[in-house]
C-alpha cells in the first residue's frame, strides 16, 4: 500500500495528546520541529509506536506506544499521578518534506493503562471504536444515570462549590479550615495546588470540618493546600425533587416495578 507519493524516508510520526484538564503536547519522531495541520510538533524521537492495529470493520482499533521520559512536558511525576489517564490522543503520519500534504491518521482515541519502568514508559492507546463495545442504550434504574451538573442533569452548579484550605491530612481524611455540610457528600474534592493539583476524588463523608475522600492522594497533601469542593447528589428521585427542583431532567425510572414483583404470589 502506498502511504505517500515520494520517498518513504520523508515520513514522520506525529503525536497530539490533550489531557482532560486541557493541557496538551504535540510531538514528532522527526529530528526537527514539524508543522502539521497548523500545529507545531516538537521533535521527540524517543517516542515510538510498539504496535498499531487497523481494520476496515468496526472492531476496536488498538495500539501501544513506548518512549523515554526525556520531554519536559511528559514527566514521570505527571504519569504516576495519572494526569495523562484518559487523555485524547491522535497519531498521524506526515510528510516532513511537504507540509501541505494531508497527514494520514493511524489511530485516534484515548490513553488507557500507563506503565513506568525507570526512565521509560509504555502506554496503551484505545481507538474511538472501543466505545462501540458499550451498551446500545442505558439499562433502567431507580437511580439517576446523569452526573450532577452535566448536560443531561442541567443543574446550575453556580454557588454549589466551596473553596477551602487543608489544615491537616491523614491518608484520605482531610481537616479543612471551614465547615462542610452533608450537601457535599458524594460530591467532588479537587486539589487546586500542591503535588496533586488538578486531580480530584469523590467525597465519601463529612463531619464538621473533616472530610473523607474515596481515593488516597497519589502525591503528598501539605498543610495549606487549596482545594475546591463541589456538591454531590445521591441520585434519588426524592433528592432531585426536594433539593434541586429538577424532576423534569431526572434520568431514572423510580416508579418502574423491580424484579421483586415477579417473585410475588397471586393475591399476596
């Protein structure tokens, strides 16, 4: 199969990766900076694809990338903290001798598992077709399937967030400089400074100014660390009606009979 017209040695790989927080990098296997599709890709010959599988059907496309941690934008600390987990990625082949030539996309999707070994790393790349393996339609449930504040829920989160500072930490338990009520249970705590800046975890409980989160912080949480707490929702219809007045957007079936109805005897 002909990839480009011309010599094969004028082809370079281009990687474009965008994290969930909006930060991103553009790298190329070429030995000099390369402009592709109007984006400057910095030379990073240490990153190479281990395997790339493509097909004409709807089977999930997969690939694996390996490289050295020589790029300042791709540090071992960020990989270990999970900042690149789930990042959008696009891998193309471009002709560095002809910038006007349209690049060929090899795979587009997101980063799956990442493993680190010394000064090198490997990452699993999941193609967009992997999403087709999910269910065609959501299963019925008594609880809401939307996330608080998303485009399906539509609850306005303005005024439902709280800024605080960590006074002391013990594992996944934090003492804050302000009191937190039960509205924030099952909400989100996001680190706004320190080693975990940008990461978040689910709030499991709150008692006064002490909150417990689901995930142990991957980095050290020092005293004075700024955090943002966002209200949570237990996804019950009663909560949606009484607390948020949002019954019209409830994404569940609270009045649908459950499987226990099949076990009842006639006349019981």
